C-alpha cells in the first residue's frame, strides 16, 4: 500500500493485493450484536469456492495459513481500539499463545455492486480465530474414530460463554461449557466429520466431573488432586492477565479451555478484552 504525500490517501496496486478470492462472511457477537459497526467472521474459499465446505487456507497479511478469521469491530466498548491487541500481545509475551492481530480498514458492500466511499466501515482488527491446528491452537486433532484411550483424551477446545448456535453446550463439573473443537454432537450446521462423538462427550463430562471432585479433597497439595487434571501454570497466568486487564468478563464469558491428547486442561487462549481497563 502506498500513501500519497500530496493527498495523504493510500492506494492499492495489483502487486500489493494479499488475497483475491471468494469467501463467506457473517455478523458475530453477543453484547455487540446490532451495533452499526458489525463484528464479523469470515472464511476464505479460494478463487472458485461457493460454500463453507470449500474452505481454503490462506496466509493473510503474513499470518499462518488458515480459512477462519475474525474482523473485530472496536466501537462502543473499546474507543481506544487497542484493548484486544494489547491483551493478546501480553499473553504471547508470557509464553501463552493468543491470536495474532492486524489493524485494517474495511469496506463492506452488501449489494453486489461497485465498492465506493459509502461502503467504508472504518478501522477493524483482523484477528486469527481460535481454531485447532499448526499456527493456531497447536494440539492434536481428534476424529470420530478416536473413542478409546489415549486418543479420546484430546485434543479439545471448549469455551465458557453464552450458548453459540454452532457450539452446543454440555454440563461437566457443574459448569456449562460450549464445544469449539470438535463441534457439539448435536450441532445442526457442522459436517458430521467435524462433530464430537457421543463417546467423546461422555469422556469429557466424566473428566470434568472428576476434576470437580478433587476440589473437595482435604489435602490441596495432593498429587492426585486438581493438579492431576489442570495445567496450574496456565490457569495462574490467565488469572493474572484477567486481573491486570481488569476484565469484567473474566472467567464468566469468552473464557476458553483446551486439552491436548494425554495432557492436562489448560486455561486459554486469551480472548475478548474489549470490556477491560475501565472500558465504557
């Protein structure tokens, strides 16, 4: 992108186009739903794709190649437009992976017409979506054949949040948890090969119940207690980040958990800090 010294405006040349192809986009968000500057998720489909089943991994703006992305719209809560970026950078500096970000300007044309100045939506934050895979949450993949130990033990990603239509909720250890990877066995939108099996969900519920039972133990330092189930360091780091950012949603909404195969439950990755550090 080149900025004219005369006008101060940026222009694109053919050599600076990072991705030219098709994709799908949808509005996203809960407390920010309905704002005039919509938060959006989008998926890259390549040059010829026509549906979500045609997803194609693309390395946008130097990020690792993936097909799932978020366009975060700082607006009502984050007028400084840097809260998420700051929190994710702090997490990465602590050695805990968090999504990469890049400030971008977005034009959105919903009328299948020529893009004009009237389509300008303002500054957004291109954000890596929390998904399983190299360059993102790098834990073992799990498929529908993995229904016995040790394969059934991971890798999983969950979140504590309002129920997402494509996530599906289960209750384990007294906590309502949404599926992220794989999708819920009851998901109506995921392909069958993307869904957890009933056996996997039962294993996860039992694992959370076993973790909850350790909290009632008499000896907090018992090696067969909670530290057998959780990566204590990740929980401490995530707690410190939430306190440091004065995050009003901490541990109640947008709280992710993950578990690698034969590994312990980790807290994270960090996500959604727009309502932090004395936000509106």
